[in-house]
């Protein structure tokens, strides 16, 4: 995730912040608690080393700071060796729930993009329900790009085939604008895939054709096509979609929902997150 974030930041000549959040075990229950997609706080298993250091008199904040210092040193070494582009970066260590820390930081600092790692497809139910990345996808007001563990990229050119899910509505134009600003330095092939017709979807038969014509006129650096496939549930049919249209990136516009809506009716981005082993970009739209 950091490598891809650095490459995007280099293209846009943008500074980058690496954020690490932590939770003090003294204020959590004895049961396992999801902290991030890669760390579950469970004193008897994964976090036993942290607990031992706490018992030695070291604060959780000090431990988190040390973790970040080591991580930042590794990043600087990669920059020095030419593995990462020379992007100006800073670090931030914050106590709090990761999804809240990320969302608040992004809003305060007007983030152009959030890049997060995720476990990808095949996660167990417990991991799925506790996914920090999924919570950020649903709630954050900045675009979020998720990165799976098996992604290997030495440039943005590896993200050249995009599946873009559309309604289609005016919101799709806003999301496409954001995608274009982010990747207009790359030769991208975009396949527009229609989501199931919902309450706000256009039922006009020429809606997709009109959207395709608009895209070709307004995003000259991209190449567009429309998928003939339609789905009742893109999550269930994801294998059929990806089989017909192999992709390096999934993208879509996402409308904000309140906490109750997110709980009982998560966004399509949230649902697809756990069915795809490729990066996914969720772009908030009004």
C-alpha cells in the first residue's frame, strides 16, 4: 500500500502522510478486538509481545511510536536505494479507532486520496465484519484506494485496466472526474459495468450509451467501452464479471450513509472489497 501511495504521490508531486493508530489495551475488553485489517488485539495471541512490553513499564504510545520509527526508517532506506520515488513524507501516530483516526485526519487535512491495505478475498466472516478498511470505504469523505497483499507494482502502468461500476447517474460523472484526475498520466482502459437498477438508477435504455459518449468526449486520455453484462448482484457474479473483463482496478462512486444504513445495507464498494484480489477505489459522491 505504501509503495503504491508513493508512486501516486510522485506523479502528483504531492506530500504524503503515513498514519499509525493504536488502542490502549487497558481500555479494551478481554475479548479479541479488531484493530486493523492485519492486526487483531488478542492478549493471548497476536498482541502478546505488546502486552509483555506494557508489563515491563513501556506505554502503548511509546511502543506505537517505536513501531512507526522503524517503519519510517525502512521507507527512507527504500527511497535511498531507489525502490521508492523521492516523495516528501511525514508520519503521524494517533490513539483511537483506526477507521475514526483515518477519516478525521483525511477531513482535517483535505486529503486527495487515502491508500489502505486489506486482506482481500477469502477473509473469514469475523475479519470481514471487523474490517477497518470497509468502514473507511463507507464513511470517509475522501477517495479510498484499497491494496491487496499480493499486488506487485513498480509503476502506475500496472493499473491500466479498470472496471468502473455505474448506476448510471450524474454521480458517476463526479466519480469519473476524480478517477481521471488521479490517473490521467496513465494509458487506462475503462470498462463501464452497470450496477443493478435501484431507486436512483436511470431506466432509460440509452443511458449507458449517453454515458459512454460523454466519457469519450471528456476523458481523452482514457479508452472506454461498455460491458454488455448486467447483474442482479455484482458481488455474487463477480467471477463472471472479472472473467469477461480482466481488470487491474475496480472503481465506483459511493454515496455516504449513516451508521445504521452502513450496518444493514453496506455500499457496493464495501461488499466487493471482500470478493476481489485487486485494488479497489471508492470515490465519495453526493
